[in-house]
C-alpha cells in the first residue's frame, strides 16, 4: 500500500469526524489512513472475535477489512453524544452511539462507545476504543 500523503495539520476534532465517516462508509482504507505508521489501536474491553489491539497502520487496515468486510452489519448513524478536548494537547475523548442494521432483516442494533484519540501532526498515534461488547455481539447477528 503506498504511503499516504501527510495531511494538512488536522485538529483532533477533524480527525474524529473523518474517523466517524470511515465507520459509516465501512472503509478500512479511509480509517487506516488516519493513523501514523506506528500507531496503536487498543480495545480495552474484551470483545469476542476482536484482538486486544492493532499495532501499526497496516494492522488497523487489515483488521478492519476483515471485521467490516465479513459482516453484513451496516452503520446507519453515529449519534455523537459529546467530544471533550483534554488538557493534554492532541487528545480528544468522544462519546457516541453507533446505530445500525443487519440487512436483509429489519433488525436494528446500537453500540455505545467511548473513543480516546491521541493525534500528533494530524494523524492518530494511539486510539483506545471502548465498545459495548453485547452491542457488538448484537451487530453480528
């Protein structure tokens, strides 16, 4: 995969908005391109079928290609509850609820979550992704 162009310095809020867009689009490439080469993405709450972390941009890309590519679940909306900029420069904490569906059934699901992003030079260097495991299980059918 070619090295993505360095972004114009994006703020943590801009990175968060692009992160959410990649989720709705189920685009592992768009998501991974938000990460620094040596970034870490952690899942502190154990979710069956997910590793505890991805080490590096390409691991994020590969992991989300598998997760999103192998699931019929569709993200219909991300309800943004709040985003907090912290006293530590480049760190944003976001509360959200992912609302989706499982075509062809009319089954809806919700997955509450908390996301902590560390952004340096417009790229994610560390992500801590706290997802509701039972909500993720419901999203898988």
